[in-house]
C-alpha cells in the first residue's frame, strides 16, 4: 500500500485541480503542529505567486472542496494560507485495518524495484575483527534489510580484505619463525606438498606483531612487500599458505558475524577481483586514461569544480603491485558483470571518503558501469569511548569485536540473573539477544555519518531510546496477548485520544519507511519504533485493556496492541534486532 501522505496528496491535488489551480500544489506533509492538525498542505503559498492571489483565498477554495470529503474530520484554513487537515476516525480505522491485513505491514513497495549491491563488513583476513568493523556490519545489515522490505533485490557482499600487505606481513613473519615449512621453499609443489594447519590464536598474535615490527625494521618491511607481490603473482607455496590463512580466518569471522546476526550473500574478497585487473588495465590504457608518474601508473580524477586538491588515483605501484584502488575498480567490473546492479552502496568508515571519490571518478571516466548505475559511498562515523576518542580496551589497545560481544553479553546476563521470567536454560540466549539489541540500537539510533559514544549503561537502560526499552515493550504486549488467551481481537472503532495517537503513528509509519529508504537512514526506523513504543505506553496506561467490561472495546484494543507488536517487531527485524518472549 502507498504511504498516507501520498494518498492524501492525491486527494488534495485533485481538489486544487477542481478549483482550476495546478494540481502540483497539493503536496501533503505530516503536520509539525500535531496539536493543531495531523497533516498540512502549504501549496497555497506557491499558488499565490502563480495566480497573483492572496494565499488564504486559494486555500479557502480548496478547503471548500475538501470539506465534502468524508476522509477528513477537520479542514482548516489558517492565515496567511495554511491548509490544516485532520483525518476522520472512520478513515483512520480503515487505513489501520489495511495495514493490519497488508503482508508488507504498510511498508510502501518500490515502484521500480532496484538491484542493489551492498559492500559492507569489510573485515581483513588475518587481522582480528575490531570494533571499527562493527559499525559497517550493523549499518550495512540494516540497510540491506531495509532495501529488501521495500521490495528491492539486494546482494550483500562482505568484500574481505584478503589480498593486501597484511597477508604479506603474516607470510614474512611466519617465514622467520618457521623457515623449514615447505611452503617457503621455491620448489613447493602444490600437487604433493602441504601446509601445516594454523590455529586462530596464532594468527591473531602474528599480525599485530609483524605490523609493529615492520614499522621499525626496514628489512622486514621489504620482505613483507616482496611476499605480498609474490603472492599476488601466484607463487605456489604462498598461495597454499594464504589459503590456509583464509580458511582459519574465515571460520573465525563467520562465527563472529553469526553472533551479530549479520549474514552475507557473498563472501567475495579483494583477491576475487584479481582476474579482472588485466581487463581494467586494458580499458584504462585503451581509453588513454592511465599514464606513468614516478614509476607508478595513475589516472587523473580531478574536476574543475574541485575546491580541494584531488590527487590522481594510483592503479599500479612502482613495484608493479596492485593496491586498494585497483581491487575496488576491478570489483566494480565484477559486480557489473555478475549483477548488473542499479546501485552499489559502500558502507565504509567515512575516513575512506577520498579513496572512494577517486575510485568512483575513475570508474566513471573508464565507463566501468553504465551511467545510470549509482555508486554511492555511505560513510559512517567512529564509535568513541567516554573520553570522546575511538573506543579502546581498558589497557588502551584496539577493542576486539569478540571481546565487546562478551562484555555486553555478560552485562545482560547479570541483569537477567534475578529475573523471574527467564528460565535458566533460556538465559544465555536471552543475554545474547539483549546485548545485541543494546549495541545495535545504540549504534543505529545515530545518523550513520555521526560519531557516537559507546555507553553500555545507557544502551542497557530499560528507559529512553534503547533497544532494551523496545524489547520490554514487545514483551509487555506478549504478556497481554497471553492473558487475553483466545479472546477474539478485532479492530472496530476509536474510543480514546491515546488510541487515536497510536493509530496515527501506525498510519504515519509508511512515510517513515519511505524516508528511511530514500535517505538510506536506519535511524528513522529506530526513532519510529521508539515513537510507536511511547505511544503504546500512553495507550496502555490510559486504557485498561484486560479489565475493560465492554467487550467490543476490549476486542479493538487487543487488536491494536497486537498490530503495534507486529509493527515494532518489523522495525526491529529490519534493524537486525531479535526480540524475546518475556523479560
Ligand atoms: N577492508 C577495508 C578496511 O578494513 C574495508 C573494505 C571496504 N570496502 C571496499 N570495497 N573497499 O578498511
């Protein structure tokens, strides 16, 4: 079904037309003064200029027609020319019933569904998953689900960092520690030789060690670069070792993402772009875009309109190795071939914006995708600690994602220990869900581009804009429904003001979904879920559902509670937040 403002815009536009005015003036928006009206149309102001007439005269003409429509209970013209609209109860009830029976819960479906590739997660093989990757996973997953519930086809790709210098560093370090491993010898034969099995703990320890060493030890650094280059050029022993590193690392990553409730349709890595690099280089050369500069191959991406300097993008370094931009460009070729997407979204730390600007401009110049394919960088801000600096462990190190998950799960467990609602055996599962709800909602309530402070106590609070408050609301409705047993719930009227307020929020949700999708902003979904919960709470306190002697009212209220639950759960599901039965 379409959003309510869209329906109302059609009605009001027609009224403008009937009065001889341009129909385009009939745009209806939610009111910013809910105490006066529910919706408004300010078209009379633009009309005044067109028709050289006072705005209120135009508004009066239109209002006279709208007053005959039974969908409105109130149509007011407020000087100098606002048109204020309030829906009739009958009409509100009708829309709420439509939402109730709509299999999409009233979420407006895309008129022309799009094919969207979302590049998110972006973990690096052999490096521990740290909290910088948390935001990409949480936001990317929410965007993927959002785009899907709006009727689009979405492919999520983790885009593993599996091909860069970090692998060279690990190979060089392992070589120093275990020089006897067959994979380090030139005559390694993939058909008969093998690589020793690695374990995740070793991997976790090796990378930070090697990375630190490379900062002071020039010799070692050069070895790591050579190893990277040789790996990229297919040295058999390195490829075999790299495959083992991938195996261990990916198993570990999958476990962590599973705990986060994040899942990818594709586990492609930077290395998968490798086979498209020759094609990329040829296009750049044929189109005369690439040229040599200080031994490297570069492409100019500066525009006349640039206010800040825009360096050329390097597509091949002087040592002949390809780099981050090269794999991103080659990946665009791959995605275009495999999916011919309408859009590619990159959910990446906003500090990488320059890189993506360069990559996109180069892709455009090289026509790697049709002009109509949108390439969009959706940068996100940093998760900070209480001191306003990037969130760290107690001893100042980079926080590992697995440690963070453990911290929040333990905090939730502590809370649940005294709960009489949760059985011993459900406790672990509940703790994980509560912890995830807390961190995901705490993250997603902020616009993705903003930095925010990770404040676990605040995120775990049962009051205010938190995931926990929403889980409480759902669990409260669950218990109402349980008490009601098989009492037949059915919407049949509007009896109180708090009910009207809640219904209006339900009706307005369609518009919220629309804005969240068009602005790629899951924070709107968080905010709306919260608003629904607050309105439900007013409704619940004002109307004592279970004690209500009038069975008709009780039936309607129960149905409204049930629909509110469905809607909140839908919102949470898009945010990647699971609910619990009772808490
Ligand atoms: N692996 C990268 C990092 O950790 C993020 C990858 C983002 N996606 C991309 N297509 N470059 O910074």
